[in-house]
């Protein structure tokens, strides 16, 4: 089967398909985070909703694809533009876990890259240059903490929750009841921890704990191999076989890695390291770029010293495109099955909103529904909804043409990246809806205005996808095969 042809011959704008609606079996695990609240209350209250500082005069001009820290994308303003005569009735959010430590695979790559550089330490000029650049050939990461949520990740989620509380105070106008809000998490600890931190910020001032009045909140979770809404990518055999585990699906990534743009970056990095004439594989330079990204996100590293100083602005653009290619072909609209398999999540969002306007009596009418998951969850959802989708596919040979592309991992799924849909009740008896991407107001594809969009228009845009969603049918059969997250 020619998977590349299957994906690339398909128009990315077409998001509709007709399938059978499945029966949903719900398995709930309630997890209280009282201990987290007590341990973190003092530190969070001292930090407030302040953001980490960084050398953003450079950093804001580019991203690190899905390794981008949220501080590059966040919107610190709590001012919002409601539709005239409307008040928020429900907030429906999906967000990625906050900044985490590198994966075991990335830690191993860093070790390999450092070993390669250590082979050059007999060169006195190289050693002196490392000292000038402030580069230490020591891996700061341990597999013991691989993929665990970092402190900055806790703060990202907490601050986002705090800002949404300030934006929509009307959700707390009535007598506060925790069961009016639903918090759902992927099975991974970095997601449940992010959900707890978000809930702390969102419900602060409405609970019984401490001077800040934190509110303990239960989380709903399902086993990793049974979560159709947040881990559909692990439930779809066709996706796993045709995309995730299929080397030919990533051929554009390998072409670009071995192409002229990356080769030019490699030569420039070698020059900065005083390694002209030496062999330095492109893979090792990619790892240096990732090390720079994690340093910025985890340790607030700057760009004038350390690993980031090896790259100039053009280099960052090239390396970001390299990582975006991987995210695009693995998670976005290059292959139909990738984004179509996210339909259980879109269906759950739509049905919960319809329940609030008394159009779906099978779902509970919550004031807020918050789902904490992964980049693999959010990126396909954007594609399914037709958000930030390019008319042309990202490829190894069109880097220059795609420099102003819509698809950017940094824009869609940075650490703590989020997508929020706000349902409004309006004075004339109608309902309207708004969409926030990383706390910034954007337009639904079916609406003419990002501020004033009728809920009926939103329904018309996505109802067919929800009703036709049949994960088992499109994936051939359910599977419990697991694979690693980005």
C-alpha cells in the first residue's frame, strides 16, 4: 500500500465522513488532589499568575514546534470580547500537559550527541570554544524523571486556569458546586498533574482550603487502552500500522533532515564549534537543537550562551520546520486516518455543549468541561475541525514556500497548549460560541466572525462528523497496542 500517495492525494480541507455512531462505555476513576493543593498552595499563591521571563526578543520570533514552552504563546490579558448581550454558559477546553522533562529516547540521543562531541575534546581550540559558549558536555537529564511534569509545567497549567477564571467570572455566579464542573485526564501522570494544577487556578477562591480557598476536585480517568476520547491514537490499529509505525510515512522528514537547508545549518554549527572539516551528522545537530529547546523551557536558558547560541535566526526556522514536518506527518492532516480518528473527542465536546442548550439529554449540562491530554490529542483535533490547515502539504522541497504556513507545532500544541470553546446564552434567546486557541480568539471555519458566531452554525459545521463517528469501523478493530507520545 502506498501510504504517501493515500495521504497526499487527499484534500486537507475535507473533514466530513459518514460512519455509524458507536455506544460509549464509560469507566471512571476519581482521583482527589487534596495533597497537591496543600503542598503547592503557598508556592502558587506567592507566584500568583506571573510568567517566567526569558530572552523573548529572540524567542518570540520562532518556536520549537511541539517542544515550545508556553511562555512563547501565552496571552496574559484577561480582557475578552463577548458577543453583545451574551453571558458565558459553558467553557469547554482541551489542553496539553505542561512542560515536561525529555523522554528516555531523547535523553539517550543527548548522551549520544555528547559522546560524539567528547571525541573532539583533544582539540584545544574546540575545548576553548566550548568554554566561551558556556557549553558543558554533561547531560542534565535522568531517565528517572523522563516525561515527568516539571515545576514550570505545573505553573503553566495553574496560570492558564487562573486567567480563564478571571475571564469568565459569570460561571461562578450561582451557588458554587464542584459537580457542575468536569475534569478529565489522560492516564499519564503528567496529564493528571496538569489537570489538578489547572483546576487549582480555575477554582481558586471558591474552596475550603487555605487563605487562597483552593478547591479539591475529582478527576475522571480511563485506562490507557480504553480511552477513545483522549488516547484515540492508541485505539486505532490502522493509524498505528499505517502511520505511527510505518517508516515510509516519515519519508519527508528524512529527506529534509538530509537536504541542503539542514546541511547548511550543520556547517554553520560546525563553524561555531570550531569543528570545520570534522564529521558531524545532521542527527546530532537536531539533538543540539532539542537540547536548546528543553533548556529554554525547563531552565529559562537564554540564546546568547549555551546550546541555543549555536543557531542563528535562519537556523531556528529550518530546525523548527524539521520538527514541524514530523508533527505534521505523524499527527495532522497528511493522512486521513490520523485526524479522522479524533472524532470521539469532537463528538464529546459537541454533545456536552448541546446538553447545555437542552439539545442532547444523554449528556450532563456542565458549566465547564476540561480535558487534559497530549500533543497527539490536540493536533489531530485541530485538523479535524479545519483549524490552521494549509491548502498545500508540508514537504521537504517546499520549505521556502511554507515559511508563512498555518501549521506550526508551536502555535497549535506547545507545552500546555489549549483549545477552548465558550458557549454563550444571549438575551434574544439564542446561543453563540467563541473559540480560543492558546487563549487567543480565533475564527471557526464555518463562521464569518470570531466574536459573533451562532451556535447553530457551529452545530451545522460539525454535527455530521459527530453522528458519523465510528472509531472501530474506520480503524478496522480496536487495539491495546501502545506507543510513545511526542
